[in-house]
């Protein structure tokens, strides 16, 4: 109900959700897309509570509701001393996924400090619970040092972060999605393993599954940022399709366009 109420005051956000889904899934039937829009709006309201769960619940309470699969992949890489780039997407329950992951395996999260110092305080405290370390997204040097020291770095390369350090690569049915080339910088500079992970709410009872996928070792195209952007977008597509209604479609993912191309919004 909170999601439906909020979207009533932010009609532009609903239009963004509708437009993103139309761009990504042009072959989807109109009634199916509308169902997905409504599901996404409901999940946007639930995201506020899931963030509160992530930031304020006890470890035992979080563990009760989240099942984690695939930790053996991280354990094996840790035994080898290899850095791990954990590739997530901006699912609406991402905050809870990060907290749940930290219950078993502390890591580092790439983070943008909020402009509001009060909100940033609660955001930092919430995200750093359970032994997490947060790294400013601009501190590339520290990220590379951490990966080279065998650390685990939580990273979400699925948004449009602007044209600086980016390439245009296909994403679903959109041929040119502005995609960060930061993944190439991190992999080229550290030889880390890429490990996709996905957080999904399974039902209305608040049960979740965080799945750590098999590592992609030595498969990422090195020294080729454009190929790297195409590679990472394939991972993003697969992760989103695990639960498309739980993805953050209200972000204007395709706001930056190649020179001379009209806006998609």
C-alpha cells in the first residue's frame, strides 16, 4: 500500500517503470507488462521495510528469514587467496542481501555517500553492520588494493552512472545502454574472480534466498572495456530475470544516449 500511495504522488516514476519495461521487453504482451508494473510498485513499497530490516534487525532475525546458497564458492576462492568481485544488481531488497551475506562472509561494499549527512550516518551504520567495510565509489585505488589482497568487493554495475568511464553496450532489447567500464578497471588491475549473486524474495511470508553463483574465472575479456561492458550486461540480464518484478525499474537506466541519439524518456 505504501508503494501504491507513493507512486500516486510521483507519477513520473511510474512512467519510468513503464518505459523501462517497454524498452527492455517490447515483445511482452501489454497486460503482462502492466501486471509487472503493478508488482514492481508493490515491491518498491516493501523495499522501505526491507531496508529497515537490513539496517536494524538482529543477526539472528535476519538469518531466520534468509537462506544462503553457494558459500562454498567464496570459501574456495578465499583458500586460494584470490580477490572476489561480487556482482549484484539493484534489486529492491539489495540492502537485505548485503546484510545477509555479511552474516557468513564479511566483505567490502562500493558506496556513494549521501548528500544528507544525517541520512548518510544511518546508511553507513546500517550497511557496515556485521563487519562490512564501505568504500567510496570514487576510491578506485583502495578497491584495487583490496582485491589484490584477496578481499571480497560487493559491486553493482547495472545503473547508468554517466558517460565518464562508460561504454554503450546492449541490455535486453536496448542496443546502446550506457554501462560503466569500472568492471574492466577492477578486473584488469587485480585479476580477481567475478562472482554473480542474486537476492530474491520467495513469497509473501518474508522468506528470501541469496544465491552465490559459480565464479567466472578468466572468462572476462581483459583490456577491452567495450567487450567487458557487453559481458557484464549479460550477467545483469540473467540476474534481473531471476525476479524481474523485484528489480529497481524506477531508475532511468537509459538516460544517457550516444551522440546524436534522441532521449528515450
